[in-house]
C-alpha cells in the first residue's frame, strides 16, 4: 500500500507564505502585461503634439497635449516603473522561498515541468484548453490536501496534458494543435521536437516528453472530425486511451 504523509506545521507555514507571495506576484505581473502593455510617447501630427499609445504594431492617439494627457503620460510611466520594480522584488522573494521549499521537501514539481506549465499558463491555455493529468497532477493534490505522496507514486517525470473538449477543443486543435504547443515548448527548451509528422508527443534532447491526449466531445456524431491528418482517432473507453488506425485499435495508456 502506498503511503501518504501529512505536512508538518513548518511545511504548511512555508507553503502558505509561498502561495501568498505568488498570488501577489501574479497580480502585479498581469498588471504589467495588460495595464502597462506597450508604450506611450509624444508625437507630432498636423503641427500639434499628441500623446500616442502603442500596442504591438498599432499606435493610437490619446489626444492633443494638455494637462490631462500629461497626467496620463506621467501615471503610465511612473506606474509601469513601480509595478516592474515590484515584480522584480517579488521574483527575488519567490526564488528565496523556492530554495527553502526544496529543503523542506515541498518544492516537488520538476523544474522543466514547472517551466512548461508556467509558459502554458502565461499563454492562457493551462486550465482552459489544456489540463494536467497523470502523475504530475498529484503535485497539485499534495498542495490542496497538505500531504506528500510516497515517491513511488511520482515515478514518471513526463508531463501529460489533456485537451478538454468542453473548453473549445476544436478551436484549440485547429489553432494550437501540436504546432502551437510545440512553439510554446520550444520557448522553454529549443530542443523539443514532435515524434513524427502527425504526432501528439514532443520530446526534447534529454528524452523528456509531453503528450497531448485528445478527448472526444460527448455530442460529436462525425468521427472524422476527431481524426488527425494521419487518420488516427483518439478516444477514451473503459478508463484507457485508444487510437484507431485502419480498422485496428491499440491501447495507448491508462486514462489517469
């Protein structure tokens, strides 16, 4: 029987401190990426000075130079500098907390897995069109339950990701599919490559692989819509994931 150990008081306090700092960090980071995204500058248009706001390649005018637009410019510049400094400070605190977490045995997610999940989260995919399944999901259960699972339960270091049909699966496959996810993986580790031209698995040079497991929507009637370009059909049945190919069916893995 596998053993489950409860966290002691020191581990729980450390975990709470880490969660609180991370929550503030996420708020500030998103503020920096959204409220203070792009840039502002003064530009000449028709002989007058205008406050211009740039987002990506587009630039819009916020109005001619006046006391109001000068205040907008001041608030933007000072606010962005303040939040950027707060993000930097919070990053430093998280790094120090991470070192203590490791010493206390609560920093359990493998570093590469954590980096991948963080990037997918930043891209707005994690928890929406991509969900963690399998052994890596146990780390989240540990945190929520305040326990630590026996290491034998966490034997694999690979990350399994489930595309959830209830959250725009078709669009995610059409726009993200393996190509889009592979792009994000390569931002973390440039060595990630797909295993075959139509594969739902990416592997890096160290043999770490990320699987995309396709789940069939309940209301689908056209099985062809579920097939990938190689004619494969992925579906759940009896707690396992199956792939059908040219009339044959092979059991890929348990649908943990």
